[in-house]
């Protein structure tokens, strides 16, 4: 028997009902329906081709926000959505995944591990489509209205022009939700969408506190900030460079005017000590 | 009248003596027959021999001529028996005797002259090993055979000259054995200093060249992967004498030595296209011949667009990558070719090529990217020592000093370091049967790569943090050994190991 909530039911999310004709008549779901999960929702969406910057920011923001009990809503796609969901479950937060397909399908299927984890951590998987309805072009866009409708505000970390994330933003605007956008480099393809949003009046989010303020919460000071105690002069210089932007070894060597042989060894050691990390050829500060 | 003319047959790199028995019978109808499992080329040699003898001004005997290639049960092929057959017939007609302990090989032209023939070096080596004193080969192949010390190599221009020599009317000056001392420099497409930026990739190339490590470069189109690979021959150390002989043997069998050519002294750089067939790359065919992997023996096999190679071709390279040779088995023959090469592979990170590109947008879906990257299987990646990600270089970011290629290190300087590292390795492995750090097995690693407690701890932490496989763990030690050799250090230091970790297998993260 399918688990389903109808629009006339008492448990139907209030915020979603407010979007009027756009509100889905039925919501199929997996997991335990608990109305308080819908109380404080934040939609976090991002590009499928998230950069290492976008991934880092998503994780950092979501970790702090979800830790304070805010439910993270997203679309279960790979990239930005996946980063938001997994950062939430990692710290034990609740998250809602709105599927673009029938409730009995896991899409994309290789994220089955994440799917199960969301349910384990008392999260919800929901969809307006029943059974084995396959995801098609229009279901992705329609799904986004539910993501926006469920949430008080939405956070867009990285988005290209004409991306699904901008569709979500469009709905959010229509429903009068607060839109937060994280700025990126103006040359980056996946920052063009967010920058456009900022131009149109979205609020700039540069730290989790910006969003928490909107929810009347204040950020908790975490004691995670690392102390740069055992760093040599050279290592400090490298960290200084990397704090500005992620770089590959060649460029670090060039800017610091040190041979790449020496830089290579230093970078490996710093990575082992956990100060920096490497992804797709570039180093960045943890 | 029966005449025996000794020659050889090459089965792979193995050489067996063949007696070319020529019988001219007075009885029976005139004719010309060859027996002893000849192939089409040998069968046609009848016509070449007949024409060559006639054009040399000798009447072709109208007798019943039968040629037997003994042993009769081994398949023989090629045109190398033209000369022995003709010598056999001529010795009967002109009444000269064939000198003892001599071998003959060569293809005849209709005008009686001899053409460059493959396999001369192998025959010379065979002659030396089995106590033959003289070998008679075409003039163009004489330099090749002349690389072997201790035998007399006679360069034969045509049949008239040879007959004159046997009749003691003319003299043929044997080729003088000369040790090739100075390396003939082969032209290289690019100098390393022409490659702007990519310092780490260049360094990885240097390490690869010094220790014969396999290397893979991943990066977007236009980032300089191919240019780096093409610049590699300029920093490779020259072949030493034994290596040179090994390589020349393969090229001799494959018929890839230029007429007049001798020993190959430069490391070979082979770059087959990704449409190469399995047999073309690995070797084989109905008459097994060496493939690209063997032609790259002791040199470089550069596979551009590595993940475009067919799956079966890629997987077939596992054995040569691991063992340094490969065995080709066919229903009738089994041959072994050495294939100890250094693999240089380059690949795009995704089908469109622009994943992680700073300026261009990647249009591939995650599924496409995963599928594309999976084309290079784990076992193959695991056999590659150095992994580098190559990002496009923005030349506008360079200062004038950095842009000036005159100030950058040239291939010549890098090559000097590489040669020194190579010499250290040769000395180290004197008593072992290996030549380079990349070939070290676990026992060698234990013996030659002493690690201090500090380094062991470092490596241990790294293997947990980076999830290194057991093979990668060992590979990192080997690479560190080469880095130490480049620096001239006896023992591996922390800095060497730390640098080696830079080239560990990378996860090309897509999200």
C-alpha cells in the first residue's frame, strides 16, 4: 500500500498549501511522516557540475545550518543536491528529497546509499508521482516547485544560466520565498546564474549566519578552526595563497618562486597533516 | 650432384639453422622444385633465382633442380633463401666450392643484385654463437650484421661479384666490426623548454624517463599532454650495448631497419593511433611478428587518447606491462617477444574534454563521465606509477621572466640528470636481472629501498588517508627511489617520499 498524503489532509504541509493551484494534490512518500519536519525548511540547490568551491561551500553552510535543526530540502540530483543531502545526513540532520520520478524509483540509482541514509536519519523521500513513473524532462522542472514550496527560503550555491536551480529560484520568487545566493567568480560558468540572481535582488550569502538570521537563529561557534601552530614559513605562505583561491602545484610554485620539486614534497606533507586538500588537480585549504 | 648451402630460419627471435640442399639431377625432365614447407615467397624465389642467374651471364642449367630446406618440418618464410639457392646452383655450374662454416641470406633482384633483407642481425648472432666464421649478406644489410663481433661479414652486391670471389678472381672486403660509441642524435619534435608552465608534469616526465616508470596524464584538450609526450624522447637516456642489441634484434626481425642501418642506439618512441588492431599493437598474425609493444622495447609506447583504445587491446597489455615480455601462441607456433616498454598514456577527463576546465563548461552528464573514465580498467591504472592531472596553462599569468623559454631548463640539462640516475640504477642492479627502478620486485624493494621509521610512518599515514592499494604503496616507494637517484642520494629521504606521493593515483572527482 502506497503511503500518501492528500491536500485535504491535516498533515499536509501548510507552507506548501499556500502556493495555491501549484500545490500537488497528492504527495507519495517514503519514511516516517512527521509534520514538524516541515516547520523550518531551507531549500539548498546547486549545479550538477558543482566545482570544488561549490562543494566546499555547500558542505560548510549545510553542516552549520542543519546542525541547528533546520530541514534541508533538495532534489536528490547529483552535484549540488547530493552535496546538500549528504552533508545533512553526515551530521545527523533531517533532509527531504523531492524526487522527479515515481516514488518507487531511486533516481539516480547509484545514489541508493544516500537514499537509505536519508530514511535512516528520519528524513523523507517525497514525490507527487506514483509508482514507477519514469523521470522525463518536464518532471524535473515541476519537481522544483515543490522544493521551493516546502521551504521558507532557498539557498543557491552555484547555478549556470538556464539551469534547474534558476527554475527553483523562479518558483521561490513567485511564492514569495527568500532567496539567498552565494557569489562566485564572475568567470565561472556555474556562478553566472547566481550572479544574475544577485543582480535581480537576491540576498548575498557569504556565511551560514546570513541565512540563520532569517530563521531567527544564531550560529554556534564551533571549535573546529585549526590553529596554524606547527606550520613552517613556507607552509604559511602556501596557506595564504590557497585561502585566496584553490590553485594547482605549478601556480603555487610560480607565485612563491620555489621549485616545483620542493613544493610537491611540501604539499604532500601538508595534505597528510590535514591542512589542505586536493581535488581535480587543485589544492585548497581545509 | 648435391650441394649443401647453410642458412637460417627465424622463429620469433629464435634462430634455427637450415640447410638449403640443392640437387641438380641429369636424369628427368628439366624443372625447378622447392620442398621443405616453403611459403609463397619462397616458392616464387624460383623465378627470381632463374632470372638473376641468367642476367648474371650464366646459362641456367637445364637439369631437374630440386631444393630441400632441411629440417623439412619447420615452416619457412620470406625471401631470404634466394641467395643460398642461387649459390648452390652456381657452385654446380661454375664448379667452385663453398667455404666451410659459412651462412648465407639475401633476397635477389632479377638483375642479379641483392636487396636489403630482414633478419641479418639474428643470423650474425647465431653464427657467432654456433661457431660459424663467415656470413654472406646483402650489402645493405651488412652494417646490421656487422654489429656482431668475431665473425666475418661479407657484403655482397651481386651474384657476379660473389661468384668472382669464390673463383678467387675478386676480393670482397669484410665489414669491420666497429663499436658504436657516440650516439646518433635523433631529431626530437619539441624541447622541454618550449613547454610553458606544466612544471610538475615536466618533473613527472623526468622521473618517468629516469626510472622507466609508466605515466598517465589526464587533462583537457589543448593543455599540452601530447606536446609533453613528444618532448620526452629528448630526455631519454641512450641505450646501453646489451639493450641496443635487444632492440635491434626485434627491429631486424620486423624488417624495420633502414638499408645500410646498423645498431639502434636511441630509445624508440612508438605512438600508435587508437584505431590500432590487437595484432598490430600486441603482435601476432599467421606469421607471428612483433607488435608495437615489442617495437617499443626499452623505449616508450605513447598511447594518446588512451580511453579511446578498444577494451580488448587495453587489457591485452596487462601481461607485457607486468612481465616485460609476451608470448604469442598460435596453433602451429609459439613465439616470445620482449616488450619491456615505458607506457606514456594521455586521456581526457570526460567525453567533451572540458571537465574541471577553468574557462569552458563541461556538457557531459555524470553517467557519461563515469562510463568514460571506467574505460581504463583498474588493473591497468594500477600498473601505472605516475598519475598527473594536467590543467590548461594561462600564459597571460606568466611574468616576462617565466615566459622566456631561454631561461627554462632545456631537454639537454634534464637529460644529463636522467643519465646520471640511470647509471646509478645500472650499478645497483648489476647482479640482478633488471635494469630500472620501475622493474623492481618486492625483494628488490626490500633490498635497495631502506626506509627509516619516519618515512614508514609517513607512508603508512598516506596509505590510509589516500586509500592506496598494496600495489600503489610499492609503486610510491619505487618512484621515491628514482627521485632519490635523480638527486644523487644513497638513501630515500622524507622529501623524496613526500614528492613521490604527488604522483599517486588520483580520483578525478566529478561532483
